[in-house]
C-alpha cells in the first residue's frame, strides 16, 4: 500500500506544479521540473525495501538505461510536431521509445557508471538535435485543463504500479522510465497551448533528464555499499543541486514570457 499511496499523492502534485510553473516561467522550465524522478525513484526505493538493495540497484540501473530511450522519445515527438498533431506525434514518439528500449535492454546488466556515461552522451546529442522553439502568443487553456491532467495522470500511475509489481528488476526499471506522467503534460500542452510550447517542454525535459540520470546512477552504484537510507539521501541531494542549476540556466536563457492571447470562444 505504501508505494501506491505515495504515488497517488505525489503524481497529482507534480502534474499541477509543473503545469503552473510552465505557464508562469515558460514550458522549458516546466519540462525540466517534470524530469523529477518521482515514479522511477519511488519504484527503486520500494523495491529495495521489499526485496533487498541488490534488487533495487538493478532496478535503478535499468531505469538509467531507460533515459537513453527518453532522449529518442523527445526527439521523435519534437520533430513530428512540426508537421503533425498530437495523436500522430504520440504514436511516432511511442514507436521511437519502444524501439530504443528494445535496443538498450542488454545494457541493463552493464555497470551503472558506464550506462550513466552513455545516457549523458545520448541526452547531450538529443538536446543538440532538438528543433528550435519560436516564442509567440500563448493561448489560454480551458479551466478544466489542469484537473484533467491530474485525473488522467493518477490513473496511469495506478496502472504502472500494478504492472511493476509483477515484473523483474530489469523490466520494472524500464517500465519506470516510460514517460507516463510527462506524456500527459506533453499532450495537454500540445493540444491546448500549441506545438511551439510543446517543443519548449521537450527541450526542458531533455535537459532535466541529465539530473535524473545522475540520481539513478547514485542509487544504482550506492545501494549495496551504502544502504537504502544514505544512498537515497545522497541521490536526492545531488539531484536537487544539479537540477537547480539546470533550471536557473534555462530561466536565464529563455526569452521573456510571451503575451497571452485571448481564449477562443
């Protein structure tokens, strides 16, 4: 009950906070905030508690492998959004993350620091290949936009948790890396605020995934020698310091907030 309760409380908070931050300070900042490893980190934590640190370490390593898949997910959606609406973009992105996940599964047994290096290189390359974002008027989303994000995202968390409990550490880790909550944010942003803001969200997300990868690297290589408590305390501290620097950099480099367009009737 502990893992599910934690996710049922944290997922709506993350969705609401990220949505509001994106509207106030720009979708790139919101995208970086969306990379917070609530789902993947909590799965590794509770798996380590319920089984042993070794099992949790392997789950975290598999999640770290999944960061490579998320880079291609983001790239595929961003480039597709220049021509297509969100349904086609989502199908293309899921196809990309599916193929990438199958390709990187053998890396789940590779030492964590090696996978971390590969993940960082992949994310840096993906950030360089992302299409540019042009700032313009931001449409006003409907009043039900954020509540709908919360309801749909929480439902997906329940499904994800149920599946993760029946799988082994490698598949659980890869499933934990699957961008369920971020997909909710991305689709609603694309649908109600436009493709440009969706691409801004993706650019921030890719930048934020470096901090997530760093978090998972600390967990993967620290659980066995350090234990659960010290490892997660260190991972959280490292994540907060690095992610704060990322968000500040994005905030400084972002263009001024665009004027808000009138909501269409």
